[in-house]
C-alpha cells in the first residue's frame, strides 16, 4: 500500500479532505503545481484564477504556499494534516484569525 498524507482544503466555506502520496521521507510526491491543480479541480476553480494558497503551520500561523520550497517546508513540520486555505490572502488571514473559516464566502 502506498503511503499518503491527509490534506484539508477550505475554499468559499467548503472544506474537502483528500490524501496525496508521499515518498519514504514523507515528502509529497506532487509539486506545488500538482497540488494547485488538484485543488482547482476539486473546487472547479478556473485554471488561471488569481487566488492565494496558504496553510496553517506548526505555530498555528497562516503561511503562503507559493513555491515547491514552501510545500517542502510545510511537510517538514510533522503536521498531522496539511490544512490549506484558498482565496484572497487578506480575506483568508482575516477569517482564520477570527476563527470564521467556514461561514463567509471568500
């Protein structure tokens, strides 16, 4: 059985959970473009939409996911699950800091 890692993505008040394959070092097999493509596909987001993608790090802070290095850093934190927010970066951070991640559209 192939090892995988859980990812929870929230976009416009909807949260979906899925698993992505990881290698023996617990790094995602996919890169940032692949993860972004999967997220866009799951939420029917047009391919060239101007959205930001952020995750909740081990200090409970929102951190932007832009490059492959950002994704590698996220995976190096021994998180139980990668919690990702998609949308306008100011709106996402505002919703996260107030605890309102599922009630208001982005």
